[in-house]
C-alpha cells in the first residue's frame, strides 16, 4: 500500500470517527415522566382526586404510561404522589396549601418526586356506538414543571366506530402518534440538559429599606454583588445583561442547569441558598421565592 493511500485511509477514518464521538458526548438520558390528568383548575387538589375517580381518566393515564414505558422512559405515579400528599397537613385544606395556591399542584409534585417532565393528558369520548359515531380523542402536552414551558403536544383523534371499546381505540391511535410526540419532547429535553432552563431573576429592594443598588456592602456596590453572584452561577455563564435601577435588578434570561455534574437533578433551592448566604455575609436579609420559572428576591 502506498504512503498516499495510507494517509487517505487515516484521514477518512478520522472524519468518520470524530463526528460519532462528538455525537456520543452530546447524548443525554431520557427524562423521567409523570402523567397527570387534565383539569381546568390546576391548583385544586380535590379536583384531581375527583378526576382520578373517573374510569376514563385512570384508563387514559394507564395507556399513556404503558406507551412511555414501552419506549424506555421511567414514569412516576401521580395518583400515588397525590395520595401521599394527603398525609401532609399543608394539604388538608383541600387546595394544596400556600405553595399550591400560587402554582399548579402537578408541578409541585413533579419537582418533589424528581420528575423532569409532567405530561398532561386529556381523554374524551363522544358519539354513540349504536349509530356508528363513537369517537375517542386524546391530547398529550409535555410541560416543564419548573418553568411551565410546553415541550411537546399532540392530539390523537379516532375515526368513528360502531363499538365503544375506549381502551382499544385509545391505544391504537395513541400508539400511532406517540413516536412523534416523544421525539419532540426528547429534543426539547436534550436542549435543556445541554443549554439549561430559562429563568427570570427579579430582585427588588423593599420600600422600607435604606439600601439602594448603589449602596456599598463589603466594599462593593450591592448591584455589583448581585451581578457577580449570578454571573458565577449561570449555567455555562449564559444570562442576559441585567436591568438595573435604584431599587431593582432584573435578569430576563438566566440559564439554570438541569443536572449536577454527577447526573442528579439540580435543585433551584441551591441557587436560593447561595444567594441568601452571600447577602447574609454582608448583613443583608432577603425573602426569596421561586415559582413558575421566576425567582423573586425582596431585599429588606
């Protein structure tokens, strides 16, 4: 074999192998999913319990979970998690307590359980088998429980039938649509793993405080202390330039990691605790709350 041919083969091998290695580096695990029923008022615990008593809702969730498992995804039981929350005194009032009054219980339970995505499922049956007009429609919506962003959505509506076997019809049409739904969901999830979730950081100084963003704390302006902290914590240093006024500091796009380096879920509470620690070291108190993809900070 001539030297020219050997060089050609080596170059060709590098061209073929390097993209494959790069592709492997970018691969991420599949998300953990929690399938939940669709209801009009997402913060009412009692509404979910009523929904789960409906045979059609339980059937729809069961069928969807079977499809996710068949495609290699891990699922978590919303019904079991909701039942466990019943034992929590904060949920005894029926509306999910203070947290659920502010946001969807389904998102709260997803985050507590470690689910990456909640899939909202709505199944409805219409028409009559007697006149051949019976139909089943299913709508699946994948939602990020941390930011409430929609990641994927499909509707699977059956043809008209002269029998009313909801289970058989639902399985047939969901199976036909599931692959496309999963592909979009996985693509959205992979993007978040690689590039982070979008959060909004909204810092305000309480009107009763004597501080301003220009106040010197530990030899540095308060606004710069905030900037340095969030710059150090942004995933891959990715965040938009903050908007600053005398009493406000806001970042419209702040990237937060989905995973720790060891692969475990990143907890947004870690970002909150870190900020509290930095402020406390400068003798500053603040209330911090994160909800629906937005972190609210009120400096006292």
